[in-house]
C-alpha cells in the first residue's frame, strides 16, 4: 500500500542547532515533493518544493534533499530558533492531479 | 497572503443535517482541494477540482460531495453529517501541478 512517513511525531532540539526532519514514502513515484509549515490553528504554509531531478534545494536557513532511490527527503533548518517551532509537513504528488501529505513532525526549539 | 477564504470558520451541527462549507479564491487558480485534518491522521484529501465542473475523489470522499460552478468557488457538502465528520477542514488552491499550494484558515466543524 502507499504510505508516507515522517521520522517522528515530535522532535526537540536546542536553539542554534540544526534540525533534521525526514520524510519517507513507499509505492509512490513523485515528480516533486514539498515541505510546509503549520502553526497551531492555522493552515499550512508552503516552504520549499524540490523536483525529482534535483538533489538539493536551499532557501535561507532551510535545505531540502530528495533521494528518489532511497525514497526519502530530508529537511534541514540550520541555526534553529524558538520561532521555528511548528509542525512540518511533507507532501508529494501522486503523478495525478493532486498531492498527499505525511502526518507531520512537531518541532520544538528550546531556548 | 493568497486570496483564499473559507466560510464559516466554525460550525456546530447536529447528526443527520446537511452542511455546506465554502471556499472562495480571488487568485484565479485552476486547482482547488478540500482536506480534513484529524489528530493521528494528518491532512487527508477529500475531493479536488482541476477546473470548473471538473472534480474527482480523494482518499476519504465517502459521505462528501463537491461542486465547482465558478472558478472562484469550491463547495464541500456533507449530505447527512455524522460524528465521524467532526474535524478541521482546509481548502487549498494551486495554479498548476508542481507548484506551491495556498491554504485557507480552516473550518472547525463539530457534529453533535
């Protein structure tokens, strides 16, 4: 069956460290993968998109990698800050006309 | 913020009653989606639309119907609400495949 997993439900890290979140999938062959941030009581907000022919994408303190052989994407936040605390969702396309989400990882950056 | 509005933002309804949620966009985006979000399940796709009058089912479409008679509006209808449909519903829009999606603020629906 098709499945998307994110490494853990919750992740705590110390301020200033690099947070690494994992998205693994099975029985999908996405052409692209997206990462979103969601704060409590709000809708998800788009962060980064990476395509299947791209290995890495960066935006300010964010970095995403995409390994189609391992069927995995890694999402890194460098020099993390308490303001980065949120739930992070990966989403991948289904080669159709929609996309599906992973369950999310709740990140807490401790001061 | 992208011009996407969901209404109502909160609703309490009784089991067995019909409920319609509205998603309105001012971005002229082609794709519109309805998701529900529940603890332990994340965001799950209910229905989506790829153009006016063009809709298709997502993974959790049972008990829901949709309509899109205009580019800007995408309606989600619960024909006969059940307690299992208590959830937070999000609408999203996208200009094309392979681009970012913009989400509304969500509608919290409680079925009692």
